[in-house]
């Protein structure tokens, strides 16, 4: 789930940001605890929509929140849920990402995950303070049925954590969501590159509004 740490143009009260992160973490904790992924997904989609529309630290500009209609989320499809091992046999790569307020944030390649029938995706570690796994995604729907810049599946430093470990990481593409820059272009978001691009469509998760 995105949070407002990289936008220079909008000021957020620190307590609002703390509350945003707590609520996001609670959403994902409920997802991990629910034995029914489809039910967990429905609760996640509703909770995310409410945060985007009403929370004072939402990435949606304040002027756009009145009458805000959240992006559509596709019906849950279990075919796009994977529990896969992380292949850690990768050459060291560091990616430097310039953000709005945090300067240059380093991401280290720590492994890859193979999704049967879809392809392989790079798994990154945010090497800044706190650290966290980061799994962005661009696919055949990007710029068509979903946000053109791509989507995020995991961003654990900000609470987007579906569970699992090195031997069995949960990669559920039904939970793919658009980053903050999809709501306001003044945000600076790390976007998926070649190693996080699938040629086929991923028609689940958060989609782009019609028109």
C-alpha cells in the first residue's frame, strides 16, 4: 500500500502519516490471517478504497476526494495466487531511485520468483532505513486496463506484506495496486523495469478507471 513519504507538493501531519501506516498494516495483517483469500481480498479492496477516499494522508489530492470514485478492482481469481520459493542465485545489482523528499533510495536485487504460466519477476530489498521487500509489476494490461506505470504487489516497508518466507513467498497478483503517482503525478514512485515486466496480461488486482 502506498504512503505519503515521497511527495514534495503536499504536506501531511506526521500523526496522519503514522495513522495511515497503521491502518495499512492492519489491512494486510487481516489478509495474512484470513484462511479465505477471496474474502480477505474483498475486505482489502474495500479498506483500501476507504483510505484513498477519506484518509487525510491519502495520495489522492484533497480537492479530488469529494465524490471520489476508487479504481475498480477485479474479481478475485485464485489462478493468480502463487506460493513460490525465492531463487537467491542472482548477480548483485543495486538500483538507485530518486524520490521527492527522501533523496536517492537504493534497492538491492535479492532474488527472483517464478510464476508458473506467467514468467519471472525480480525481488528487491529497499536498502534504506528500515528495509523491506519490494515487488513491482508491469504486464500486458499496463497502460490499457491498469495504470501505465505499473503496479505494486509487495512493499513490506510500507505494510504491503502478503506473508511467506524465502522458501514459500506469497505472491498474490490479485492484490496488485497502483502506486501514489497514479493518483497525483507530483509523487515520485519507483516503477517496474525490464526484470519486473511480464509480457502477458494480469487482469486482476486494481485496474484503471474506464475512459
